[in-house]
C-alpha cells in the first residue's frame, strides 16, 4: 500500500510528457542449466551488452536488473524498463528474446504504468526520474482501489492520503516510486518501494494496514521482492 500514492494529475493542469515504466518478470527454463559453461558465459556477456546499449543514444532508456531467484517459485529475474515511449520498451524486449539467454525466458508477470503528478501535492518526485542510484531491494506490486474510493470527495481522500504520507515519513529508509496504470493495464497503480532495510519496510507496511485508506484497497498482490544485481551476476546465479 502506498504511503503517498494518488490517482490523477491536478485538474485542468497540463501534465508533463509521461515516462513509461515496465516491470517484466521472467522464469528461466531449467534446460538452461544443461548448457556448457562457455556457452552460458558468452550468453551472459551478450545480455550485459544489450542492457548497457539500452542506456545509450541508440535506445535512450534505462534498464535496471534484479534477481528474484529463490524468493519466488514463479520468477527468477526482473527487468525494470524506464523510457519515454512504449515502442522503446517493445524494441528492448524484442532484442532480449533474440539473445541466446532470451530463448530460455518465459514471462511470469508484466506490468505497465506511466509517471504522473500527484493530485494531492502536484509533485512528480520519483527517484526513477532522477540520477539517484537504485537501492539494494525493490518491492514491486500492483495496487487497486475500490470504486467507492473514487466516489469520495476530494477533501475526504486528501485527508486519508495525508495520513498515509505522515506514516511514510516515519520511514526515511524506504523510497517510494508511484506510477499510474489507469487505461494502460489492469491495476490502478504500480508501486515500487526501494530500501536497504527490509525490517523498516515491513514495519511501514504493517502501519499502513492500520490506516483509514486501507479499507478501500481491493488488491495489493502479488508483492514481488527483488534484489538489485548486474545482469551477468544474475545469469551466473541461475546455474
């Protein structure tokens, strides 16, 4: 549950051009482990070159790579893609599937969202829009509110979200990234909480469960814990 998530941009205000986010989780075919070590090493380097190329003028996007190995039965790794167009996300995914390693990947979850200023604060202060380095852990999950929430007055929603924000500020160890999926995907929001301290993260979630806005939550699962690692390290860890 978000500490300061919001639905829409300020009424009547011109929103900046959106940044699109794609959280793509994959499961690796067990047949990968039967390849010889030389072939796996070459495949890892090929994939690392692709990720590095994404952050150049050729693709002009950012790709963060995370391991979920041993943390989920349905996913081994995650690519967090950040770009100014959906077509760039598609181009990267196409190139990913064209690599040797990509031929052993099957998608587990794919979530799409976009940046948007908060209706409550007007701010667009997300770490993925800055040069702030990623933190060790990111917890990614889709978030859906009830239709009753959207029928409440703006003042009532704002009051509850201010309580959310107050709880969130108790945990400066946790960095919030809220993005918006309305009309783009099945959920309302995508949330990505970054932290180096999983105990603080767990305390935050437990306190948010007790907030007034919690009664308007339909779904905030699956909750996907990911560990930031270079893609070559991720590939080697899979076996």
